C-alpha cells in the first residue's frame, strides 16, 4: 500500500534525524552508513505521491512499492536495534551523553567512531553490514524506478486540499437510530409493509420469519432498526430481542445476550470463565422468551444458516408454541439463506434509493457550516444529483461521499471535482460490489490517516475497543506524526484524537450510541471489506473455527505485517501454537488474537517455546491461552510497544520485562488468575505511557514507579504503605499524567496523612485531565473519630488538582466537609472542569459552597450522602462581593444535575430575587431527584421563569414532596413513588407526563400543552377527579382489576351501570376509550409478568389492569415500558 509507504518514508527520515541529534549513530560507529540511508530515503520520497496514484492499476508499480515498503520496514527495525544498543552503552557509562567534539580535542584522531565501536565490534560489524546491504537494496529500487517515469513532487496531500481539512468537523448523534439515515417515503413504506406483516393476526404456533435481503450497504439494518423501534411493534411484542450475528459469533454469548434481553439473567447462566452449558442456556432462553407474551427476535447480518439450525431454532420454536403470533426478522445478503433454514417466511428486498431521497440523505451529511445556507446547497443540486447517480442509490456510498464533501467548500468547482474524478470511470474490478464512492473517500484521506483507517479493519467485528486503545495501537505502529516544532505541546495522543474524529466525520467509522463521547466506534461491513482489500498485501484477517485457523494461516505463502485471528466458535477453536505463528509469519508488526482459544500442540520437539517475532510492535490478546507464552517469550519481543491481555489465563508478567525497552502501553483486564504483583523491573521501562490493570485486581505498586516519568495513564494506583514510605510519593514525579485513578486513600492515614498526600503533587500536573479518588467503604468497627475524619479532610485538601482538570470523581469520601479547593474562595480556579461526580459521602454534612462557581461545569451528580439534611443558598447562589460577581451566573454551563440517595435531606433553600442581574443554572436541561424521601419541597429559585433551558424533571421516590408548581419551561415530567404529592400545576409547556404511584394527587391543572399522560397505580379503583379537566391527546391508565372490569363491562350489568357512568363521565371529553380484555387477547404486552395494554390507533384513552403485587420501579418494569411507546403517542 503506497498510502502506508507515503507515511512510512517520513517516519524513517525522522528516526534518522532524531538519532543524529542524540549522537547515537556516532556511538555505534555506523554514522556514515546511516547518513547514506537517510539520503536515499529522502531522494525516493519525492516520487511516492505518483506511485500511490498508479499502484492500483499497474501491477508492476505495485510490486515496486512492495519492495520499497519492505526495505523501509527493515530500516525501522535496524534503526531501533541501533538505538537500543546505544542506550544500553550510555546507561553503562552512568547515563552520560558522549560529546564527540570535546573528546576529539582531548585526543585528536584517536577516538574515531569506528574505533570507539571496538568496545562492541561484533554488534558494529553486524549492524554496519545490514545497513550496507539495505543501502544496496535501495540503490536497486532506485534503478528500477527509472522505467516507471514517476513524476517528481506531484504534490503533497496538504497541497492538494484546502487548509480547513486539517481541522475535522464532527457531529454528535443523539439516537440509537441514526436519524441522518432516515429520509424519504420509501423507507417509511418499506417499514409499514413489514410491520403489517408482523402484526397480522396469524396466531399459529409455527414461528413466522420475515427476511430483509439486499446487498451490503443498502440499508437493511437501518430498516430493521426502524421496524424494531416502531410503536405498534413495541405494543404487540412484550419481548423484543436484537441479536447482532457476526461471521464469527460466539454461540454462548449469543444465547446469553438473548436471555438477558428477554428478561432473564443471562450473565448468571454463564460459567466464571465466560463459558456455559449450551443445554442450560437453551432451556433458560425458552423460559425467558415465553414468560412475557409474544416475542420478536431480530437476527441482524446473518451469514450462514448455522446460527438458526444449530443454536436458536429449537428454543425459539418451543417458545413460540407457548406464545403464538411471535415473529423473527432476519437481515442478510443471501436471498437463499432463509430457505436453507427450512422455515416459513416472507422476503422483503431492499431496493436502491430513488434520487430525491438520496439527495435528502446527502444533504443530511453536511453540517450547516459546510454549506452556508439551504439555498446555497440547492444551487449545487444539479451537481449533487450527478454524484448520487454515480453512487447507484447505495445509502452507505452516499454517506461516504457526504463525508468527503464535508471536507470540501460548497462551491461548483469543488463539487465538480468530485463528480468528474477519474475514479468513477477507472477499471477497478474490486470495486464492482463495494462502490467507487468508497475509493474516492479513501483517496481523499491524508497518507497518515489512510493507515489509521486501514488498521481499523483489523478489529474483529463486534469487539468494542475504546478510542484510547485504538490510538495507542496506531501509536505503536508509528502512524501518528507529531509536529516537529519543539514549541508545540501536541502529543501523539492528541493527533490520534483528531484522526479518530476525522474518520467519524467522514462517515468511515460510526460511533456507538450506547457509549458516551463517541468513545467506541464500529466499521460497517462494506467499508471493512473495502479496507481489508486495500490492505490485503500486508494484512490478513482470519475468522474461522477449529483447525481452520491453523490451516488458513500455515497455507498462506505471503509474509504479512499484520494479522488478526478471531475464533468463530467458542468450544472447538484451536490457536496455532506461538512457535508456529512466528515460524510462518516472522515479519508481523501487529498481532490480534480474539476468542476463547486453546493453544494447539507444538510443532517443535523442544519443550521450550521458540518465538521469533523480531518486528512485532502491537500485541492484543483477548480470551486466548497465553500464560506460557507470556512467561517464556514475551520479553523477547524487543520492539513491542503495545500489550493488551484481557480475559486470559496469565498469572503474572515476566521478571525480565525490562528488556522490552520500547514498551509504551500495558493493559491487563479481567484476568482472573493474575496475581496483581508487577515485576520490580517494570520501573526500568522508561518509555511506558499507559499502565492499566483491571479494577478487579489490586496490583502492587513497586517502589521506584515514580521513575516512569513518561506515564500518561495510570489506573488504578493503589495506595500502599511500608513504614514511613507511602506509594503516593511515587506520583510526585509523574508530571505528564493525563488520566489517574487513586484507590484505597484510607491507607494514607497511618503513614503521615496530609504530608504523604502532598508528595503526590497533583496540583503540579498541568496535563492531568481526568482524576478519580476512591476510598474503600468504612467498616463499622473502624475508628471514625473526629481526629481520623479531620485527617481524611487534610489528605483531600493536599490532593488539589491543577486548573486544567476536566473530569473529577471521588467515591466513598470519609470527610465531614468537602475539599478546600471546592470552596467559594478557590473553586473558580478549576476553570476547565466539566464533569464532577461525588458518590458516597457518608459523613459529609454540607455540600461545598464553591460548586456554583465552577465556570465550565456541565454535569454534576451527588449520590448517597446520608448526612446532608439541608442544601442552603450557598449551593446555587454566589456570594455577591461586587458588581461583577452579581452579573455572572452561578453554574453558568450546568446542563445535568442529579441528587440521588440523600436519605435525610429535608430542605433545599434557594430564593432568587426578581432584581437579580443573572440567574443560576441558566443552561440546566435535566434535573433528577431520586430516593430523597424527606425532601418536602422544591426551592422557589429553581422554578424561575428566567430559567428557560430546563426541559426534563424527574422526581422518583420523593416521598415527602406535596406540590410541584410553576415550571414554565419543562416539557417532560416523570413522577414516580411520591405518595404525598397532591398538586401538579403551572407547566405551560408540558407535553409528556408520567405519573406512577402517586395516590394522593388531587390537582392537575394549568398544563395547556399536554399531549400524552400516563397514569399508573395498581390500587386505583376509581378514576381520579382531576381527569375531568384534562386535555390530552392520549391518556393511558394502569389500574386495579376491579376498575378494569367495571370499565370493560361498559355498564351492561345493571348492578354496576351507575358506577360505570360515573367513571366514564370523568374521561368522556378525551373521546373514545378502549379497555383491554384478558391476557389471551392479541397484542397484549406483558410487564413484570402482568398485562399492560393494547394500542388501538383510533383510541385516545386506554385502560389496562394491574395486580397490586406488581413491582414498580422507574428505571425498570412499568416505567421503562411506558417509554417504549413514546414515539407512537406523538404520531
């Protein structure tokens, strides 16, 4: 890949220049040969842009590129070996840097570099010979280049693109369904057709399957998601399960996921090691599916019939016999697949988008700042329609082109450049199924970003890897060029973040909606296939089962640079023994092994492992056996920079880990057998940037860890004591930390208290962005005297972070007051803090009065503070010392505020005067008060008419609140388990109200914009009087069986006709109402094992009975089920 080559050559040149600055080449006695090497690479670099342009269609150019790339890879290996040897010699000299100039003056002519190298003549001779041979290879490559007549300096990427490309634009998605992908009438018609099929009154016990079929990137999953989230579908199917079926699915995890989604406990069915008995899992799935009414199972992206015939058919068929009318949806590219399954089905073929819908989709990919105005974009429609025709109606291709156009100016010239790009007419057979739009998007990437994009395709499908891990992988391969300006503070990680964001902006990877801050992203199958094709000459991705992995790997004649192995099954997968991997693929630079795999028998007669992976930079192992390899061979990987071991059987790291001098990142997660003891020699890894040992392991901090001054991420750091020594002292010199978790802070007390904490020097760590402080839960028998609590407060005072901190949490803090650096006099100094979580404050009696002065705070949660009885005005109101302070808001950027578990909180005092220049919390959007049973009222200041941003108000378990009044901006109100609440009024913009278990409510008024209300109380035997004046488009009532039966009778019983009329009179103004019959009625939803409701589109008022034993929790059961049909009620 010339893209890699185009970025690799500059990195080699930079390595040589850096070595020259450090005088390492002189120390080795190979300075002249290395200088020649640098010159030859620089000479060739000028022609790489043209080579990249021609390599795809010219096989001989591609062959030339492969030769040059191989030479440069070898150059990096040689240069790093030289660097290691030189550093070892320097260390033996006591760390003194050689000054060749001064030595020459003292002994002219006697200390030539080659003569000095006689101290290690063998190494000098070996390296000198390898570099000379490499220079000869480069000479031959240069001679071969002449016949291609490459253009010199065709133009760097930066010269061919506009400056704004350097700053990628990002967008934030807000829904599990990608709203940017939902356009036009066609997808609405398709969804309605499939929904109609699902809702048909076919109540036979034979399971009915609807298959959605189409090529990759055609929108099958988008359509399935729209159907899955359809309100009518949610109403009919009480059990909805979404299973993403990869080519290499794990049958046990698939079954466990289905059980969990169906309401069972799939996690507990699995064994401690992650496995489980298939028969037990199958039986559990039948029980879970059949317990909550009709079910709908979606199998997304099915590649073979085995997932049905071998795993899911039996439990689904058996459960469907107990719940007639249940359905299955399958999305697949194979239109014959469902026939192979041998089940009755209806097939829906997804067709290409029509041009108008495609144009709408393209416009949605462009941000307002991209186009200036809607009119400006419409003026480009004639060009855009031409681009769309080239995309063939493929939604994925249109999104990719949208990502490309986002990097261009919205001008005819720029868009015509895309429309008339030669790639649309180039003969590229490999793009027939994948669409040339992806090629255009790929060609537009800068060389370094191309490498990162291609590398992403190595990640096994379905594996969620966080952004920070991906960036460390890129760093290990040298993909992230850092600006050469010494004044720049930008590091490789910062470059990686910008690259990651750019890939999202260009629609080449897609962030998961379930994880905040775009921290995890996935790659679409079609894009993944394209990237793997582009990387096929140096990257191999294997997804297989049993012995197929070994067969596939050993039969390949190609020497790959990157290898990704994933087991397709959990039981029979056999990983080739490590020796065999190294014998067949000794040139590997990255190795990913994922899945529960056992090592196969060794091909060597020697009992010891013989591993030779001399170029390996990145090793990621999850689930596979690796303990023996780690103990015997890990330290042989001299070039390794990145090590991830997750869910493996390792017991400890090797004692000679210090030999891995390039190691930068170590992550050990969920390794149950890991002892937690780090080898003492780890303190010699001077390049180490990241050390993460899973939270389930308390690793022992070795003395001297503070010498690892390059550390950026350290989590968790456990406080330990040994006489007068406290491990916190080790943090003092770690000035470059970016993320830090300190665990076990209660241990600081016996070893000098605040003085030990002060030695951590957190305030001096200017790069620290995230800090977590954790005390272990205090035991009742422990000393919690005033003296001890005071020392706890002294410790946290000394742990003051720098003003650059962005995220802070402290958990189980044992002090009676907050830290001094969160008081009014000091808090404003933390002007970068955006997130603050305080969880577990058992002795704290008052919240810090400086919280309101944090200028950037957006997210604040205060959980489980049982000693707080009063929140005074100091919490939300600044101390007005001067006119400038009067004009500044308290909590100026706060968007989310939560109080939870303040069991003794009785009073919240906050009065906002009418003449206040600025209001507090002007940006507050969501307020949550949960399980604060003694709080009697909300403060008057909170309900200010000036606070126009507040949209959502949650009151859950607020047992003493009697009235909620005058919140003019609130649009959604959720009230649950508030038995004393009597009044709700003054919500002029309220559209949605959920009122659950509020039996004392008497007044519900002054809510003119109410659209939908849900009322639930299993003890309700008569409808409340306040419903008489209610004006809502939809009303849903969950009530006692007695009231249900009365309304169901519709007054036909003479004995109850008057009672019926009295109840019906209360809701007659709402229009026609429907009462749900017995549980056997089609379309019933089961909630917590009880019947709920059936939606009838023409019905405005719906009643369903509840048994008094039903458990109501806002975040589970009825509360979440109610929210399931929120989309329906707004139709």
